[in-house]
C-alpha cells in the first residue's frame, strides 16, 4: 500500500481487533462486526488506523479511514500560492468523506486559476475552459485533460457545475479525483515550471556576469 502520510509504498501488515462492548460482547451493527485496524509506515513511522465492518465469517464489508482522514496526494510544491493551494488542500481533505464537496472546491479553484493565470474573460466555467482551449496556450496533454473535466462532469446536463462552481452537486464516478489530477498538472505548468526556468536563467546570468559576458534578457 501507499502510506497516506509520506506516499512511500510498503508491504502493509495490519493488527486487527474486534471492538468490545460492555458485558463481554462485541460491537455489532446490522449483522456486522466492527473492527479496529492499525499499521505503521516503516519509512515515516507514522500510524495508519482504520475501522472495518465484517460479517460473521470475517468477510470484510466496509473499510473506513480513521487516521489520517485525507486521501493521499502528493504534497504541493512551494511555488503554488494561496488561494489555489488552500482550495486544493481542502479538496483533498474532504475527498474521502464527500467527493461532491471535493469536486466543488476543485471547480472553484480551476475557475480562479484560469482567470488569474490563463487570463480568460470571467464567464461560466464551461465558457472559460472553451476560451483557454481556443487560445492554444496549453500543451496538448493539458488541453485534453482540462477538456475532460467538462466531459466527465457533464456540464451540459448539470449547468450549475459551470455557473455556480462552489455548489455541492452530484458527481460522476472519478470526477473528483480527476479534477485534482488536472489541478496538479496545471499547477506545474503555471507555477512550477516558470519558477524553475527563472531560477536556471538567474544561475546562467550569474555565470555570464562572472565571465564578463552580457546576461540574457
């Protein structure tokens, strides 16, 4: 499994125990038994705790993450600033409990990103995505990814997703996760790569200056 704290893969080994109830009974719910499960990441040494329901034959029925609560995602690079970073982190945090809320936060973050970084004219999200695609400013893989958001989300069938981006609405399977994936790629394009290129340019200009040559503009 992948550690939800440090994201390092490891072979998990869980300690599992039935939850006891007063009078030497086990905690049951709708003909299933509640278990508490725990393991520890060998890399970061942090605990991973969950709850499980199982039937009388110990067949797992449902698993619930208890700690940590958030779905494991790669940490954001420091170049990504607020409010984009805050919206993204909150979308990750609520993903396990409410994909609807996560997708709403991602749509709002995407809309702000397109306005602030792509310079699209403020409109509804569908039109803003169309504008940035028409501008041909995104690499092909990013253009296809951002277009998939409105296709997966079925903006035509659910216009509020485009017009009221922060509204909590039903989501299609995988929509919330895909929105986070696309945001990560756009963050890399709009924040990380320009910062890296600027740092390389500064380093080169420093060398040119030390050699008595004219720096790059």
